[in-house]
C-alpha cells in the first residue's frame, strides 16, 4: 500500500514497524498456542507453547496478566542451551510491557538481534507446524517463498542476506475483494489496509540476522511484502540509519501466493 506520508508511515521507528519487530522477534504466532504444544523432543519443546503464546499476545493488544504469565513459563521451560538467549528476549518483552506498549527500544538492540538469531531457527526446527518455508531477503527481492501453501499453521524463517533492514509482512485479501495485489498496493495506505487482513510477519534488521513468522493460513489470496523504506539499516552496535527512499515493495520485494484448503 502506497504510504501517504513516507516520513511518518514507513520508517523503521514508527509504531507500525516497532509492532512488526515485536511480533517478529518473538516468532509472530497468529495461531492458537495449543496447536503447538506437542512438538519436537517433549522436554525441550515444552517451551514452544508459551513462546508462541507470547508472540500471539504481541500480535494484538497484549493482556498484561496473560503476557506476564507466559513470559514466566518461557523462562521456566527454556532448554539449557537457549536459556541465556531466551532470557534476553523475555527481558525485552517485559520492558515493552512495563512501558505500556509505548517503547519498543528493547527490541532494537544488538543483543536482542543476536538472541533472536539463535532462538528463531531453533523454534523453526523443533516446534510442530503444518508447513514450513525458508526465505531470504536481499535488495530488493525475496527468494524461496512458495507460490502455493496448504491451510494450517505455517512457519516461515526469514534470513536477511542484504545490506539493509528487511521485513516479511504477510497479508490476505478480505472476502469479496476482487482487486489485484498490484492495485491494492498502489492505493493510499488506509484504503489498501481496508481491503486486507494483516496475518503476521518477521523482521531481520541486518545482514545474517533471522526472523520467524508463524501464521495461521486459511484459504485465500496472500501477499508477502517489505514496507521498510529504502536506505534503512541497523549496524552491529544497534545504530539505526533511517531510510528516506521508497518502501522496498515498490522496488520489487513482493511475493504473491495462494492457500488452498
């Protein structure tokens, strides 16, 4: 969707992208956590349910009590080799919670990116999903995304192989929408958003970082797009360069796919 004001609607520090980063950083689960309770080795994979439950909370307006309980469960169920990284991520989530959802800076640190780079691939490999896909992002295209997927709980692991920050934003056309994705993406932001459902996403802030999108797919027409402005990057020390160019999807970072029952 074409932003009406790129200085306020598509920069890396806007609420929209901070929410995207929050969701991506904790695996973006739009599905019910119960679907993921029995996965991988039972002793280690017990962390799947609360971890993905946390991300489900961040996919909407978190309930502080529920989120706090889930974060405690993540800490309690953390496999030994992931405990330190998960502690970094749950600590960041608590900082966001303490700010009332106003300050997402804790998700923008090098420490969080490093922890996410260890935890997300582990979840991708050890949690139980109906379908999985691995995608790479470069300037300015996605590679590895399928053209068709089955309905169910899907996990997509995004790896940034470019020099800029990239996201994987997944949207589904609302029922009855007949416009093409090209037509929808060309609309002003508010008009375009009225025609789609935001399904989930992932964020990878710099080269070699990873993000995991876990989404519940139902039958329909979908698109994956990157709305990060051209020129946006994050250095290893966490310093952010805010891009001022057109959103990446306008340069070709768009992929359409269909989901069948």
